C-alpha cells in the first residue's frame, strides 16, 4: 500500500498502484520526497483540524443516504444492520491503527461525490439526472473501498465479521461503473425481488 495524488487533490495514504491508476491519480510508495517518515508526519499533523471540519460537513450526507436510500428496502436495511452489528469491532481495530483511521477517512471522502449525487437523484425521484451522468462508482473507487474492508478483516478473527465483510463486498460489486441513477435502479430492482421472494414463502 502506498500514496496516491488524485487530480486536483492532495496525497492520500492507503492506495495500491492499480487502484490509484484506475482513479486517474499519481502513485508513490512513500509519498513525495526522500524522507517518508517526515512526509507521513506532515500529512498526519498539518490538516487534522481541516479534516475534522470536512468530516463534520459530510455528516448530513451520510445520514440522508442511510435514511432515504439504505433504509427503504430489506436488502439495503441488511447493510445497515451489518454496519451497526459490527461497528464496535471496526472501532476496536481502528483504535489500534491510526493509519487505518486515516485510510477510512480518505476512502469516505473519495466516494462522497457519488454518495451525494445518489441522494440528490433519489430525492428527485427521476431518471433525468444528466448532470450526474459523469459521476460513477468506478473500479478505482470500488477497489479502494474493498481494500479498506479487507484491511479491517485482516485484523480480526471474528468469523461472523468475516462473513459480513464478504456479503458487503459482494453487494458492492453490483454497482461498479454505475451512475447514481443506474445504482438506484439496481437497488430498487433488488428490493422488488426480495419482496416477491418473501411473498412466495
């Protein structure tokens, strides 16, 4: 794992060379400069207050996505249940690994544009979302989220946690390279199928 500088952005930790390339970024094993330790120290200290501020601004987006999109069908509610059930495990792991915390923050910020666009399209309840057609959950973003989840999994021997991560990874794979509107259609189709299957039983 190394560093990636996305177009118009800062250097971020927690990337593979393949994921960085897919996202259109510049990859480095240690970050710019010859002193990787000093570079890491600078990254972790120079922007803590800005990072906290930025995270605060994204809180409502996360709540809206959870309540208006994920909570609207059984399949999506399952993802919420997994999150709350295993959140204590993830917190415990993160507390022992500050770089994992940084990677988690940066991963969330990298998918924020897609999540925000998806909530806007969902609120419009329309497929007329041409202004967001260029926003996609591309392979680079998908791989980055999966890599983060796998890092959490590698730090736990909890079998239920491992099964849950596998389920989330499988669900994420259904949305690779989709626009917000396309992702919503996929979510809604899955929701209808689950409802029909329950009625049969």
